[in-house]
């Protein structure tokens, strides 16, 4: 797993061995970032269920100004920090060891709002629609924000309008625009 473009291009990331995670394949990530390329510059991003931090680090590499990385797994938190060090990106990162619910409530209290949210939760958990509801209720999205979702079989709510979609075998990437 590596950064595919931008200022950290070619940096090799760790994280294939974190229980409960499934890193985004490079070809899926490449397509995903091609779809949102024009929205990355100076954006504030959230990599929820961050795992290795792969998606958030790619966003930073391609011009995002800041990314918040959230995961509940202590091994994932250590891996995100190591990958941030490899990319020399720690100055642009906030790494948060909390459940997704506690993190979203924290962002509301701190008045943090996002331009881009990456949602790649464990496939069997069916959490994307729940996160959509919280993002809207807690008012965590800036105008014209994007929500980038990677999933397999989950039925997603239609709280936000679907902007773009792609399928890669059993995996799907849906991008919503607020």
C-alpha cells in the first residue's frame, strides 16, 4: 500500500495487519481520488474508521490542509502515527483515539466542520447511514462538502444527494455532495 500521487507519492504505508481493517486497493483509491481531485486543495478532511490512515494521507498528499484521523483500535492509532511520520505529515494531522460516535460529538463541541469525509467502516457493521444521520444532525459539514463511502452490500440512506458512483467487483464507491 502506497501513496499514489502528490507530494508524498511513492511513500510506502504500513497497515495490512490491523485486525478488522481492509485497506482500500490502490486502483480503487486512484479512481476515488480522480473523482474528487478538484475538491482537495486546502480542504479539511475527516478519515473516520481510519485504519492505516491511507485515505486521509492520500488527501494530504494531494493538497488537503488538514485531516482528522479517527479510529478506536489502538494498533490503528499507532499505525496512523507511524504512517504520518513516514510522510512527514504530522503537522497536518489530528489523530483521535475514540469511537466514531464520541469523535463526532467531540467535533461538534469543538465546532470542527469538514469539506471531505471518508467513510470506510467495517463492511459487516452497516454504519454509513448512521454516520450520515450524525453528520447532518451535528452540523459537521461545510457547504458543498463531499462524503466518500466505500462499501459492499450496505443499503445507504438518501439524506444527501448521490453525486458520483463506481463499482469495482463487489466493492462500491459512492460520493455524496451536501
